[in-house]
C-alpha cells in the first residue's frame, strides 16, 4: 500500500469500540500506506491533511470503521457456487463491508473430506485471497472444515502454512460430540474455531445442541440466533452464562432471537462477546447489505445505541479474530465508510437512521487507505454526498 488519504469534515466519527463508540471531538481521519496515522480535529491536523494525496470531504456526515462480515461463505475467487453469482464480494463493498471472515469454504463443489483434500482446500483459499482483493476488500479465507480424518500433526501443518481459522459442523461425524479432539488440536495450534449452532442448515449437516457446544468448547458460537434455526432460549442462555465464547448474530438467522441475545448481553455487560455477520451467500441469498441491515434491525429493535451495535460488527470482530481493521484509531488498517441518513429519512444522520431502522446511504468506501467507491450502488442515496479532491468520476455508482 502506498499513498495517503484524508477524510475531513465529519459530523461524527465512530470508533469501533463499544465502550467508547464515538471518537470525542474528531472530524478528521488521515491514513498513509494503508494504515490510519491520525484521528482528531481538522485544526490540529492541518499539515497532515495538506500533505494527503486524496482528500474526501464528508460534509458533516458520519465516518466509521468499515463493516466486517464475520460469516461470509467465500470459496475461490469472486464467485459463489451456492447462488451462481459472480462479483458478489465487490458488491458487498458497496454495502460498507470492507473485510470478511470465512466460516469454511463449505460451498466448494465436491468439497473433500479426506485429510489431504481438507488441508489443501483451506491452504489454497487462504493463499489465493492473499493475492486477490475483490472490490478492494480483505478476505480472511482458508477456514479448515474439521473432519474425523484430521490428526494433530495436520493442524501443525495448517498453522505452519498460515491457516488460523477453522469451522466445525459439516464434517463426517456420527455425533457432533466426536469432534472434541479436532477442536482442541486446532486451538492448541492457535487456530480460532467457529462452531455451527442450532438446527441443521443444509442437507448433510446435523443440529448442534447446547450440550454439544458446552462439550466442544469452540472459540466462537456461530450464528447463535440460528443459521437459520435458533436454539431454544434456555440453551442460548447457557451458552451466554456458562461459557466465554464469542456469540455471533447473523442476518440469515432468527431476528427475534438476535434481539433477545443482544439485549441480554448488553444488560449483563457481555456486549464485548457479540460479533455480527451475514451468513451469506446461503439459501437466504447474496446480500450486499446483509451486515448493514443487521445493524439497522438490531439497533432499532433493541433500543441500543447504533454506534455500539456498529462496534459489534467492527471492533468486536477484529478482537475476536485478531484482524488488522475494525477500529478508527492510529495503527489500524485504513478501512472506512462515509455515510449519512438516506435521502427522505426522518433522521438527521446515519446513526439516527440506524436507530429507526433505516439503511444509511453510503457515500464513500476506503479500504487499505485507498478510495474504492463513491455513492454506493446498493444503499439508498444519502441526504449529503461526500466530495473528493482530486475528482474521481470513475468511482461514482450508476444505479443498482
């Protein structure tokens, strides 16, 4: 990454930290070589802004860390076999999603179950997406799907190849409880394990109960609100109260359950464990606005400050998976979204729009310190549009 960019004139800057979700008094963010180098007031950062090669004028709107989709079903390339759609990831960038986490490349046609094939798929996916940024997003791919065929040396090999993600729930286990060894071996080698929860999602998968989750002890309870079928409330409460797992809420799940989980975690001081994702593409479809819609729904139905819910989709995801983006602070990857209330909304700004369930209009997306899009082709038109110097007309969207 080379070059520098400054986003100026913000009305509010969201931090990505749920404990302090707004950067006090800040209206300017400066980045160089892909990393944020300064956050503060324009008057204090005049020299940095003057030196920037690109300046985005936010015109009093909201600047926030780019959304992280912690449950996005990538395979290889910008194509989903499940919905036979090309360029879906580039379209997700227009929904404010600047990075995604793979929960296993389970939609690969002919997905292997033998140890050699399982390892090869994870390593290939990770390696390919290291060299490919669809629409400018970062894809954290290569999530090994746990299978009975995997032994502990296999996890040492995977870790040495850079694989740091794993998914449990789609392997050829007679009983999900039998995956205990693979979960523990993965964790022993520094691999973060996400586990399916709730009812079976596709043919060939099995329901995973609270008892299974308590026995397996993964790092992340995937789609605790259902993927798409939720666990019973009593089982959900056991996961929240009896474990330290991150609890994931997704768009392709049960909304009633998601609102209940979010309220419970907030009331009990456990909001730091809540992570958001879309769980798409799946049967639910390809959803470029999947995470943005989730933030709007959870904010409006729970009554929790949208800036804090936004943090569950950014900073919380970053902490849980050890990602470089997710925060607006010095040293973080420069992944940013500029947004405002949609044109015609009764709200005055993006945060107000989310609070009443409106989808904000995105007017600029920055990933890795580079301006990738102006005027999202997927969100509603914003009431106030960002401006950029020098002008970049090729980045303007042309409809849906």
